């Protein structure tokens, strides 16, 4: 239903209701007053007629009565008149026959009167309290009804005219409104179809005109916004295209394709940022690729190593095992999960009896292994018969690198070298030892010859013989000691660490070497602390080889100097804060500064070919290191000074400690 029709119908309905109400009220008011007047008139007519006929009724003068009725009926309004006696007998009557034919019934209201268009009323004729008769009369209601009908007609006509005017006005108003609204509707439709340029005509200055202005403004704003959006969309599309190109580059880079050139790196917008970030990504990918290559090379390099390498992360988990490690430890690895730790590896090794060093207290041994000092090498035995030189290196940000070198053959060769070196030393010392042995032998020979001479002269002096025999015994003991020293020194090293007494070792080696040094006029002096035994852990015979080697070097240095003779001073201090400290100083002129840092390198020698091997100090260095100590060299006084620092053994030496004398 159109807005215009709704407007017209709405207004018409209101108008109709209002008019109906007005007519109803009007009719009600008009009807009320007209019928009231009619009733009044009927009542007053009855009273007047009563007065006029009262005498005739009292006198029962029927002729006068008829005449009076005849006269009264001259009024058009009066339909009938009747006079009855008090006992109801009709004394006289006149008027319309049909009205007279109906039995009298007083009308209580206008509505009952309307049924026959006559108001029926009655009135008693009373004189001084006595009723002489009753007057019944009927008054026509037609005039009043006609009046009311005429009024209704006029009301309806006025209402119809009013409604028509309102309908015309409603139609006009509706037309104007719908015209304006249809403009708006058309505009809205244009906008809905995308024509944001559309503007609607603005008529007048009312609210609709305002609405039209707002609509036009809205359309303009929408149009401008659309233009902005369009340009932004175009920009975005262009950017999307560039982004697509860069993303394509990224995809190629992530597939490690070579020769990818990233465009737009010189742009100053987000595309440029993205392009530059892609170049960074490309570089990072190349770096990653290179790192992967390097890692691969590193892994294959590690795999080429005979040395076992295992890398554990900061939380202890295994990161890398090289081929040598995997091959050597295959049986242990088979019992471990993928992500084992160094601790688990050691535990599994102990469980498989792979580490004889662990002994019975494996937990303590494992704990010690895990708490090992960074970079400190340690030899451990590996069942059944291997010796591994292991190092644990802490690497920042990585964890721990555990490496192990199989030094079984090396140690074997070293022992052989030491043995050979010892034999060489023994050979070197042979002259001195022979000289040393000659002395007691000479004394024995002299004593025996003196005894023989006494016997030949039959001089059997028991005291003399006893003294000579005791002397021979003493000298034999001395010779036996020297030979014992040589035997012990000549023994092969067994590779077992035991506690031994530095005091005894120093005394014995100084005794052994002294005679030999004396042949070159070199005096060997030993200065020991008054108390303490300087117990250390190690292999005594190998340690003694270190001392003899140092004495030999001192002797060679002194011998190489012009003019014969010199001194070698041996000093010992036990239980210092650094442990037991030994110093071997000589007057051999010292070591040139240029070679000081090469002294302990294997095969470094300044001696003539055939005389020096260059192994003495390097073997000594390894021996002292294996005992947990350190040997250093510097120049002091007239010559070189070698300092040996050894940790004090935590074990007290008992009576069962093997002693030279017991050999
Ligand atoms: P070798 O004695 O066979 O040369 P070493 O390893 O024992 O091998 O010694 C290496 C070198 O150290 C010697 O050749 C020598 O030059 C130097 N050296 C060792 N001890 C002394 C010393 N007491 N005085 C001066 N130089 C020394």
C-alpha cells in the first residue's frame, strides 16, 4: 500500500471517527431536547385540557366535552383525545381512529413513543382532592422525528464535505510527501547500484528537503570515500603483486635455489623493507647452508679421527658421536637410549666392566669423572687391555666435548724408550759404578791379602782377623747396595701407581749418580728436610729415571763448559702449600732463552748427533704429569734450575712399603 494511500486512509478514518462522534453527540443532544420539549408540550396540553373540561366532567356534560375535544383536536400535533370516568368508562373521545383503536398505554420514554410515532400520556382531573376523571391524549412525534432526521441529514452532509476536503488535502499532502520520498528512493536505488555520483532534487525548505540535502551530502562523501578506497585498492593490488614476486623469491631461496635476485630492495616503503628482509633471509640461508656444509665437513673430519670424540649438550644430552667413538663403544652404546648422557655412558660402561679404574666404588669414580677439571688429560684403563688418554673440554654454549685417544701403543713405546734410556744411563754410569765398586773390592782385596800374609807368617791374631772380616763384610754390603740400586733401576716399569717415599728415592739416586759425576769433577749435593718422608703416588722406577736424566743433563751442561768441574744441588721441601717441591740446580751456564719453551718437546736436543736423543725431558714431563705434578725449567744463579712439584699422597706409608734395602 502506498504512503499516499495510507495517508489518505488514515486521515479519512480519523475524520470519519470524529464526524461520527460529532453526529452522534449532536443527534443525542438534539433528540434529547426535542423529545423533552415534546413531553413538556404534551404535559401542558393535558393540564390545559384538564382545566378546560373539568367542569363538564364534574357535570357529566358530554356535549360540551365533545365540543371541547373537537376544538382541541384542531391542533395538528394532537393525534387523539379521550376522557374517561374514574372507573374507566370513556366519556368522550376524538382524533385518529387507528390511534383510538389501540388500548391506551402511557409512554415512559421517547423510544416507546416512536414505535407508533405518538406520545401517549394521561392526567387525572382532580378538584380539591377528588378525581372526577382521566384525560388520555396522544401527541404526534413525527414533527420532532422529522426535525431530528433533517438535523442528521445536515450533519452527514457537513461530515461528507469535511471528509472530502480532508481527503483532498490528504491526497495533496501524500502526493507531495511521496514525490519527495520517491526522489530519495530513486537516489537510494542509484547508490545501491553503485552510482555514487547521483544527487536528488531539493525542493522547498522542509524536513524532507533537509533529508534530501543530507542524502546528497552522504552520496558525495560516499563517492569521495569510494575514490579513496579505489586508489588504496589500486595501491594494494600493486603492492600485492610486488609482494607476490618477493614471496616467490623467498620460496626459491628456502629451496636453496641459486642465483635468486630479490627485486625492489631500493624502495623506501614496506615492499622495500620486505625485499631487504628477504635479502637478509637469503644471506642467512646461505650462511646456514655454508654452516651445514662446514658441519658436514667437520663431522667427516671428526669421523676421520682415530681419536674418539663425543659432544654432550649443556643439559648433558648427547649431541654428537664420531665414528671412532661409536665403533669403540658399540657394545656399551647398544645398551643405552638414543638421548643418553655422559653419566649414563659411564654407568653403562661400569656395568659392563669396561672401566677397571672404577674399582669397587663405581659411583665415586663416575662422580670424579663428571667433575673433572676442564682440559685436564687423564689416562683411564679400558677393558680388556687399552689405555685411553681422555680430556673433557667445556665449550661455552655447547656443553662438554669428551675425547679419548688410545695411547696403549704410545705408553708401551714410552716404557720401552724409558727402559732403553735407563739402560743407556746405566751404561753411562758404568765407569762411575765400576769406580764405586772398585773401592770396596780394593778394600776387601787388601784385607784378604793382609789376612793371607798373617796366615803365611803363622800370626793368628783372632782380633785382627775379626776386624778384617768385619771390614770385608761392610765393604761387601756397600758393593751389594750399589748392585741392588742398579738392579732396581734396571727393572721394567709395571704401570702401577703406588705410594713411595721421595726422601728414599732422592737418596738412592744421588748415591747412584754421585760416583759417575765425580769422575768429571762434578759434585752432587742433596739437601733434604729434617722431617717428613714426602710420600707421592707414582711409579718409583720411572720417577727415578727422571732424576737421573736431570742429573745427566746437568752433568752434560757442566761438562760442556770450559774448565772442568761444577756442582749439582738437589733440594727438597715436603708438604708446602703447593705439595712436595724438588729443585735441581746446576752450575752448567743455564739454558738459552730461545730454547726455554721448547725444552719439553720430544726430540728437542742441542747435543751432538749420537749423544742426545731429545727425549729425556719430554718423557720426564709426561711422567711428572701422570703423577699429577708439574716440571718447569728456568735459569737461576750459574745455571739451570728444574722445579718438580708433586701432590702429596693421601696414603701413609706403612712398613710394607717396598724399600731398596729389601730388594
Ligand atoms: P737430550 O739430553 O737427549 O738432549 P733432553 O730432553 O734431556 O734431551 O734435553 C733437551 C735439551 O735441553 C738438551 O739438549 C739441552 O739443550 C737442554 N738442557 C737440558 N737440561 C739442561 C741443563 N741442565 N742445562 C742446560 N741445558 C739443558
